[in-house]
C-alpha cells in the first residue's frame, strides 16, 4: 500500500500529466524510418431468418459467427516538407475462427501474409494514393483468372483507399471538441454502408498507465445495396437485389489517442444493424430478416 504522501504526489503528477496532455494537439506524428504495429480483432455475428411468401419467418436461420485477427505493421518511408508522409503497410498475419464453436482453432490465412502496400498521406493525414493493389489481388487469386475478376468487382481499389482514409483520417483538422467524419464501409456482396461518425474529445485519460486522450463517437449508418458490377461478379454465391438495413442504438465507439507520441493507442467500435434483404441464391429469390452485430478492437502493439 502507498503511504498518504506518496498518494498525494502520485495524484499531483497524474493531474499535471493530464493537463499537459490536454494542451497537446490531436495529430499523427511521423518521422522517417519510424515503425509501429497494430492488432485488430473483429467479430461478426450475423443471423438471417428466412421468410416465407407471406413475409413471416419460416423457422429457418442462417448463422455466421466469425472472429478475424489481423496484425499490420507500418514503416514511415518518407515525410514531405508540407507534413505529408509515405507509409509502407505490411500484413504480418491474419487468421479467422468460428466463434460459435468453443475452443475452435484459429486458421491462418497465408494468402494475405506479407501483402504489402504503400500509402501516401497528405498534410491533413488523408490517404490520397495506395500502391500494391494489383499485387494484392494477384496474391489472393493465384492463377485463377475468374477469381481475379471477382475480386476486382467486389473489392475495387477505391475500397482499400477508403479504408486507409478511415484508419488515419478520424482526427479533427483543428483544435475542436466535437467534429464529424464520413466514411464508406464496404460489405462485399451485401453492399456498403455510408458511415457518419460524430466525435467528441472527452479530455485526458489513462490507458495501461499512460496518459492518453479519450475520444468517443457515435455512428449514423446508411445502407446501400451492391452496385451493378458487384451483382454481376462471376461465381458470386449470391447477390442482393433489394435491402434495407438500419442501425440500432448500439453504434458507438471509443478511441484512445497518445497525443504526445502522435499514435493511436487503442480503438473499439460496434455497429449493429437490423433489417431485411432480398437475395438471389442459385437462381432462387430468398427474403430474410437480418440481425448483424460487428465489433472491432484495435490496439497498438509494443
């Protein structure tokens, strides 16, 4: 147990640390040859209740409960005079497992391992360019030309660029307590989500004994069915012809940002959607009620 004097000293240091942290702008900091790594764990639970011709549940359900884990490393290749940067992004590992089965082993996805991209960020930390897309698709498809065409349709280059924009572009452009950002979250053959996040700087906090800034955010989500290119993708297991998914009250997240180091320390987010989709599966139309819950947790690795 700490003595009262030590407790008072610790509190004083902690308060001073929080005060100093509050004066530090929220901004990424990049220095040539810097390296940092993130681990992201995502869980996706989706329940599709099939409907009969009258639009009522017929008792059949399709359930997915999958957990993905990916480790990505970054290296700062260059920093421009105006504050922009070029980063190398490398997938160190990725695995997935059936979360519905207790004790199910994680399965490594060797196709993604060592996939490398180069990201160009402008002075506002907005991703403006991504290199390595063609090599990435080739790694995924191998010698299967049909699969390559499918990936080009369901995972266009702009999708990866938008993901990079979301990863680095969530901070305010100036000293603000509240701000908004808009992103597009692709759902593959299910379509996409237009996400508008409303952020609030909650001030100084502690994470694993380190001073950080806590940022909370709420997500407004608008669903769009897939475009014509995605629907027409060869060998697609199914295609969505009509759909409406709405957010629930559980679309929230928290960011812990190390302003002194200029690094994201941790982030967690939940997006929960409910609605109805009409799909064509092997030529047969299927209507289903959808309940989808996705949780994502990202942490900076030591």
